[in-house]
C-alpha cells in the first residue's frame, strides 16, 4: 500500500518517478493548485486567525512632514550615535573625539562620526586664502591654491586612519570594562579623494639629494612630521574630499596629507607646507612625543602596527543585551587592515 503522504488530494496513490521513490512532477503541480485554491477561498491562514490587530495610523501618517533641509542630518531619534569628547570644555590641551564603532554598521565611517584629535582646537581656515607651498630641495618651488589644485587629476581610495595611541587602554594592568568606542575609537575609515603628491613633485622637480620631506600644518601648534621621500613617490595623497564632500574641519579642512599605512599623526592636517630635505627634521612631535625618542639612532618609518583585536568581539556592548557581541563596523576596519583599505592625527 502506498504511504499516505504519497497520495494525491483525492486519496489516490501517486506514481513514483524514475523508479526511485521520487514523486511525479505533475502530481506536485496539481497539489499546489489545490492549495492555492484553498487560500483564495479564505480557507488558509488569515490575520484574523493569527489574532493580529489592524494596522493603526500613527500621528506621522496623518500629517504633513517637516520641510526638506538644505543639508541633511541624522534623525533626532539617533542622538545616541555620537562621538565621545575628551575635552568638552575646550581647555588648553589636546582634544579627542572617538568613533562609536558599536553603534555603526559597515566599513565607511560617516563624516560627522570620524574620529579626530586636535592639539589647539579646530582652526577656522579660509579656503580662499589657504596656500600649499612645496619648496626645499626642489628645482622649482611652487605655491598651490585650492583652485589650482582642482586642475590636476584626482583619485579616490578607501583608507582608514588610526591614531598611534588607539587601543592604549588595552595596556592597562587591570581589565577595563569599557565600550569598543572607549578602547578603539581612535580609528575610522573613509573614502578620500585628492591629488597624488607625486604628481605635484613632478611639477616642482626633485633634487637628487632629497631623501625626506617635512609636512607642516596651518594650525597654531604648526604640527610637523618627517616622512621618507619614497612614500611621497608611492601612494601619498593631498586629500581634499572625505566621503564625497570637502574634508570636515576637525579632520583637516581644507586639505590634509594622507599616508596609507602610516600612523595618524603623520597624516598632517590643515596642510600648508611640504619641504624636501636630506634628513629627518627631528621636530617636537617626533623627537619628544613620537617614535624617534624611543628608537635613538634609528629612523622611524611611521608604519602602523597591526592590531587584530580591533576586529575582535571581546568588548561588552552597553544596552539591554549584556555580554560579548561582535561590532561589525570595527570588524570591517580590522578586515580591511591588510586588504583594500589601508591605515593611515585623525
């Protein structure tokens, strides 16, 4: 006797196909038509049978919405998705703004949430008056405005920037019960668009004795760092745009140096000067506070150390669900560290 589950809707046995127990295709199609008919006649599951309440009209469905703004900002219900500030009262010291990785998804960090570190506040730079000068051991010193830079071919690349002090709390002798924002918030990823530095150096020409260049910012501390010239001829960029719009003020407006693979402090913001030299400058930021001090007699190349823990899920997420959870945005940064995007103060 045929098994009950191998009978058609009228109780008749179904013919096995190919002699191996497979059900005839026509029988299955017939059963599907019967089921569809039953659904159409109201015999199938319904919202009433499931006990579902009728969909109510909320107030926002009954009135005209707000006018369109000139510049769109996140919803007022997303106010918790924000950076944390180390110096909210603007005291005369460094200021840090950390990215909330645990509240983001994907790889790209929104411009308003990109981490930033500034040593004397955020300067208000008039882009019409700002200049970039390339001089020193060059054949033809040149001065560039934003308008003249716009005449050169531009490229875009996805790259993350990471402060040399990111993840420093992990060195605490005692485990720290902190969010991923507090531990790893000094790293962010963006698409940067600008002009290759090598293109501008082709215009100035390079003296054969040049081995390094000094990059200087236009903020009041005049932060400067020494960079090997070979990096300038490789993938260094004068970045003008961040995720499609002009660089944010705290991230270096109107232009910054982007050095994929080098620690954040070397990606000089508010860039105004590039000077080609034959040796490192040993400026304060590299002789007193950075790698040169810890490696006497040895040249630092500024390469970022890889931190696999940025892509780990071992930090407790705040909120109703306690315990260990993955943080997709931080994990995306970690995955990109050795692939399409590269690490590059913020």
